[in-house]
C-alpha cells in the first residue's frame, strides 16, 4: 500500500466518523441504582431498555454523566441517554451531550413518567412546560428551552391526595398493572422511532 493509499484510507475513516456523529438524543429519565429499578419514576429508563432490546444493544457506555449507546434508530444516528445524575439533576447530563455534539433542543426527545396519566397511557407533545416534573425542570432550566419533543408515560395518580408524592413515584408497579405498562413502554418506543424519523404528527395521532 502506497503512502497515498494510506492517507486516502485515513481521510475516508475520518469522514465516516464525522458522518456517524449522533443527530438526535433520546433521553429516558430515572434514578440510577438497583433500589430504584422498576419504580414508577423510572418509566423513562424502562422505555430506553425496550428500545435497546429492539436494537439488540446495551446502554452501558459511561459518558456525559450517563449510561449511553450510539445507535441507528428511525433512520438516523441517535444517542440513547440514561442520566446517572439522579432525577433532579438530569439537565446536567443532557447539556453535556448536547454541547459535545453541537445539537439544539429540537434534536432531542425526552421520555419520562407522568402521574396525571393512567398506567397504559402515553402522551406525546412537541414542546411544553415541565408539568411539575423535577427532571424536566432541570432540563428546561439548563438548556434554556422547552422546545423539544417529549413522551410522557402514565404511571397513575396517587392512591389518595394525602399520599406523599415521593413515596408514590418511588413505589413499584403492581402486578396487575404489568400488561398495561408493557404495552405503554412498547408504544413509547415506537413513538420515539417515529419522532426521530420526522413523523411526530403521526406519532401523536397514533398514540395520544
């Protein structure tokens, strides 16, 4: 191989790396640690695991204060992101990833739990407020924008008004909620794929 062939190969490899940079970030919100697995507040993490299973990958690379995976999804290269910052500081991880890849909020989808929706329901929006969700508060505050797509996963309302909210969202789903939850997670994963491919209206019409 000549020196010219070597340089040509290196240039081709560099171009391939540049082309392969993520164009969209999919963020699933939750709390790290086995004690929080399968809790209502981790519905975002659970959806990310469904996406990863579908793609045959594991979200395990440590980067941007998160567990990550670089994948092709919805016809685009995406970064799957599960922040390890704990819910209230989710924005720290998101901002690091956005700044590194020079992406704007409109190239991001956030998936998270919502007590205002029954288990089994999901709701898709192009933008909006934090709705009182601490993870979303952190992301909106640190990115300075609420103009990003989001998928809310229904985890059900508190059993009664006096029930502590923290205790409720950190509780695990009941056995009888399993089938509805599984359907919602699959629908959320399918909706994320449509959003990434530029079909958010189709996702809203199909799943809202």
